[in-house]
C-alpha cells in the first residue's frame, strides 16, 4: 500500500496507465450510449410500423362501420336473417408488418435478419377490436370503434455477447375510427 501511495504522489511519469484507463472508460461509455440509441431507434421504428398496420386494419373496417355511424351512433353491424350481427375484422397485421419491415417468419417469431444474424424479432401479437354499441339509449360517453394491439419486441444486444439478456418490450398501440362529417 505504501508503494502505491508513493507512486501516486511521485510526479515521474506515472500517468501513462491512467491515460489508458480513462480512454477505456471513455470507449465503454461511448459503446453503452450508442447501444442505447440503437435500441431506442429500433423500438421507435417497430412501434411506428405496428401503429401503421393497426391503423390500416381499422381503416379496412370503414365499409362495415361507416354506414352504421352515418345513420346513428352504432359501430360495425349488419342486418342478416332477422337480427343485427357484429361485422368487424382484425385484418392481417403480421402480413402488413412483414411488408413494412421486411420480416421473415422464423420459428413463430417475425424476425429482421441482417448479415450477422437476427437484428430484432416481434411476436405475441394480440388485437382487440372494440365495436361501438348498437343503438345506445344515450349518446353521452359512448364507446367508439377502436382497435388495441399488443406485441412483444425482442432485440438482442450487440454488446457483451451472451452475458446480457436481450431487451424485451411490450408495445401497446391504439387506433380509433372517427368519421369526419
């Protein structure tokens, strides 16, 4: 311990190793910050694509929803064989995501594959479409036609190898149909 303190107080060129340590800390900090920015950019891009796909699914229901909304306050219903039946569809959101992001189905997960391997994967899509009620007695506070989706995004880290687990985030996207008339 005395030797270390002596060398620390000595001013005869002991700063060489400290320069290396400070440089390594700076490089590590740069790598961590760039990895964080990479993860946030991927998450934002996937969320935008999921939002676009869900909005596209909501818009594909316009032919079912618009006539009922135009005539009253109901959602997507159709009169068939003496009763009113709900008429809505969730669409093909995975297909739209595959087209938007260039994903491939690998073992139940839709993955973006680059030259090094899997860049990210999305899976576990659940879509819930809430139809407006049929002929409500009061128009105050009625539920609107909306689609809510939840999907899991998994991004493996490119820093630390297998020491660090991949980032897993559940992305929640809502879309509402509101006619402009």
